[in-house]
C-alpha cells in the first residue's frame, strides 16, 4: 500500500496543485468581477454572471468542469481506491461501489454550476420542482454508474491520470458538446 502511494504521489501532487490553483483563480477572478461590496460575494457574483453569461461560462463554468471538478473529485474518490487496492478483487469491488455511491451523492446534492438549477428560483411551482427532483435523481444514477466505471478502470490500470482525463472528457461531453448538439437539433427542426 505504501509503495502504491509513493507511485501515485507525483500524480496526486500535480492534481492537488491544479485543484488549489483553480480555486485561487476563481477567488481572484470573482473579486475582480464584482465591485459591489454591499451584498455578500456569492449574490454579487450571481448577479454579475446573469449579466455576463458568456464571460461567466468561459471564465468560470468551463474551467470548473474541465479542471477544478475532475481534479478535486478524483483526489477525493479515486485516490483512496488506487492506494488501497492494487488489483480488482471482491474487496476492491466493495470499495469501488462505496466510492461511487459517495460520488453519486455529491452529484445529487450539489446544484452548483448547473444551468438547470441556476435557471429556477425558490418560488417555482410544484410541477417544476418535481421535474427538477427527477433530473437530480437521474443525474445521481448516471454518476453512480460513471463512478463504478471510472473506479474500476482506475484500480484495474492503477492510473489516476486515466481517471482524471476520462472525468474531464465526460464533463466536456455532458456539459458542452451534448447541449450544443441538442440545441442544433432543435433549431434544425424549426
């Protein structure tokens, strides 16, 4: 186990630096975007993001999806698997499933950076709230399956970079490419 940790240490350090520097970038950039100090920082940033959707998307949403989230989530959910399990076994499968369940729970309970949740307010009618709950459950199930798959690949190949790159690619496809294609299909039908 110590040997695996030492083998993974350079990758862990690089991903940690990516996560921390991304967070530092967001703190600095948000401070520059908001000049209104009368309200809390989060509310002021939300107002700025609504007024500057394209800037917010490219300056914050994409870096979050492609750098910050994959690096921090792989550090939290896959590093323990790779350190504890050197190969696939019954115990490794238990760890993979438990890690995937935690990964899924985080994606269920976190509406941040999700356009679906940003577009709705607390005063929405009950049908919309019910629809959002269905979307959250579907997102949790997809995250569970994805977590199992990426956990398996990580343990099987003992590669944190494989996990992080698949995660970043998945985020790119699900949050950028798929919505773009859906939008293009909708506009072609008109």
